[in-house]
């Protein structure tokens, strides 16, 4: 369970989680000036959408955020004052639009730990969604591998499909992982994979990956203009 953010009012709710191992597939959000209510939908045993009870009040206009088949929640963000004024959702693939009003004096962003997914919520509610926190679980090794981003790794000049797959096998799943892996460790992985891989020079790869992980694509492109197949000229 994460920290909780929001106002001090409302009645507590906890373990707002789909049953069994069902994954959240759609989120209904009811908003006007504030986030009035939220409701999760999940796939039942028949492969049909089933809804959990609504959390919050009865007001607000209805919106929805639908997740792809291979998509899962990784965090929430927004603004709050007396209530939760705005709410948006982070997934392993994207960030949703912002739902709610224009108020709120405090911004917040709550994310699950790395290699975890958000499976539910807790907090306080009554007429509105007063306060909110996330409940997360660790992904299995197979789920972690399935959620890897080898195509993103290939945005680093010098990394092709085979090296990207090699890094995924060694737990380097995305640009953030690559940015925090030392050049010496990368050289060791390449050397142990054979002479063909050992010819690669990873000296700039963590630096390139750090720019990509932060979304600084213009800076990454400028750096790559100075490189020759990932090597400094």
C-alpha cells in the first residue's frame, strides 16, 4: 500500500480490488468540479466485463479509460484540496488524459515500485472521492519479461534486435534499466555472449538511455549526431 493523498473527510474504504487474479480492464470516472466517483471493471471467467461497486458519490459526468489487452496500471496522478480534484492514470504503455475540475492546490503522483502493477485502491469517500492511495503487487518473472521494451532499447544507437533481446534476458528490460547499468557490466554481458557481441562498444549506451528514459528525444538525437554507430567519433 502506498501513501494516501487528499482531504481529511469521508468514510474509509479499503481493498478496492478485482477478485482473484483479475486485472483492471476499464476505469469509469465520474467528475465535475471534483472527482465524484470511480469504478473499476475487470474481465470475469466468461471473458466479459464485470464492474465493482462505485466508490464515491452519485454526481458527475461519466468518462472511461479503457486498457489494452497487454496493459496494466502503474500509478496515479492529479491534484487535490478538500477532495480529489483531478485524477489521471499511468500504465506500462502511456498516461491517460486528466479527469476532473480545475481546482486543487496540491499536485500528486503515486507510482507502484518497479516491476509492480497497481491492482486496487484504498482511501476515503462519501459525496466525492476524498482521498486515495494505491495497492500494488509484484509482477511474476514471466510478466516482467512480457512487459519489457526491447524496441525502446533499440532507440540507443549501437543496439540492434539481438543485443536488445540479450539485455532483456539479463534483466535489462527498458531504457531506465539500461541507464543505470554500468558500462563494465554491459561489456561483461556482451563478452560472455560471444565474440560477435563482444565487438560492440557500449560506452555511450547508458548516457543515451538516460536521455530516452526522461523523454528528452531532441537531446538524444543531438548526441547521436556526434556518434558513429554508437561510438564517439
